């Protein structure tokens, strides 16, 4: 009997990571892929990235519209409520055998909540991680407690999930999906990318993504202004911005970026680059600047330096390619100088990504196919 695996994706970021898993499920004759699309994918403001999923040839079984018009705390809470209701309806219709979710965003928390009360087993990817600067931290650990199967990126994260009381036999260290998410032959050349994006790579280039630090009150605008001040005079550098997530303060940050790009001809902004173009940028730029998890997880595989600003990613395991700095223009400028130092560039060549060997998606699909699901819903707390 074919096992029905329902994958929920809510943003460009989680879809980019989930893509090889989704593809692996779709190609396996013993599995049936069900795809629920929600969150930022369905918002024009965030690039309507549902089109990317459709362009990849995947059938979307259910769309759950969640985002409220406001990114205030009230608006985010309403979006969570919309997500729980919509995902409950999706699961009632699709009747999956297992629900797969990734990460720590509120859309995914909503999907996991709906799956839990629908008595559906949940497989959670990228649990056990720590990011003390965002309320994603609490969502992530909450999803862990709602889930029965856990696919983690590092041994430290496996230990943490077990510390949360999960059965060690159901916690699998598979590495980070971002490490296995590209094939060199699929990436665009510099000339191809310049044509596709309508830009010209200068002597230097930076890929910039900066999200609100959601556990800090009213810092989104202040910190974005500090970042923009730090790159204001980099006339010899192509600045490629991608927009922040749908978090509290994100809309204000988007307006600042748009205004900056309008005034600076060496800069350009995208609501979403898409998986292939984003990874192609990673292989060409001099560095990643901001506070996105991509700079921690994916960039090291490209031997690209990351300037990690502030506390949003505080607590994650980091490669030696990461330069941490405060969300102040002076600190960011110093970090940019360090990025281009010959000694740092030399060290980059030997950087090893701490998140696995690049086979995570194959490992996950294999386990999803073989793991016993009977009686998996009732969990006992595993005491250390």
C-alpha cells in the first residue's frame, strides 16, 4: 500500500530546503506526495513564490491562505489562527499517513498544531537548533514536542531533541538539507545570472538578507538603518538584496530597502530569487551579509564568507567562514573589511561545512518510507 506523505511549505526558504525531499518522495513508487502550500508563497507582497513550485512541476494539493494584512503582533496571531484552520481542512481532505514540516516559522507551527489534533504523525526537519534572538526558537521546540519523527542537522541538535524528552530511536542525524540542495551543473554562470537578474556584477558583490529580530521590541527599523548606513558608500560593490520574511517589523524594513535601492544604482532588490538563482548567487558573490540561516547553513558549502549581524542566529553551530558582528554600522563596516582580508579569504578555501555530507534528502526519504508508523502517536517522555 502506498504511503501518503504530506509536505507543508510556507516560504521560499523552507521550499528551497525541502525541494530535494519533495522530489525524492514524488519519484518513489512506494510513496505518494501530497503538497500543502501556505504562508508567504501565496502573497504577492512576498513574490507569489507558489509560481516557483508550479514551475518545478509539482502538483499542489491544497492552498492555505494565512497572512493577515498587518505584521503587528495581532496580525501574526491572526495568521497563525488562519493557518491552523486552513491546514486542518487540508488534512481532513487529503487524509495523509504522515505530515512533513521543516523549521520554526509560525506558519509551520500552525500546520503542526493542526496535524497534532488531527491525530496525524509529524516528521520535523531541522529541530533542536537554537536561535535566541527570535520567537522562532519557541515555535521550533514546540513543533519538536508535537512531532514523532525528527531529522536533525548536527549531533548537538540531536542531543538537544533527546533532552526535550524525545525517543532517541526516532531522532535521526541526517545533516542539513541546504548542504545537499544543489548540483554544480544546475547553477547559472555569471553571464547567465546577469542576464536573468538584469544586473552587472562589479569587482565586488554582496548578497544581503536581513530579517527582524522578533524577540527585540522595535529594533527592526533601527537595525536595518544601521546595515544600510554600513553599505552606503560601497560604490564598487554590487548589492543584491532579498526581502525579509513576514515577521513583525518586516514591512517597515522592506520600505527602507526599496528607498535605498532607488537611490543607489549599484543595488537591486528581489522579493524572491528562487532556489536556482539564489544558489547561483552564492557561488559568485564575495560574501553573505545579514542574519539569514542561509549564511550559516548553506554559504560554507560554497566557500563563501558570511557576516552574521546581531542575535537572530545566536546559538547555531557555525563554520569558520562566519564573521559575527553587532547590528551597528561601525561593527558591520569592520566585518566587511575582515571579509576581504587575505588571511580570511585563504582560510575560506579550507572551510568544512559542519552540517553533513550532502546526502540528507536521500536519508530522509528512505526513513520516511521504512519507518513503522503503527502506534507512533502515543509518546513517552524520554528521561535522561
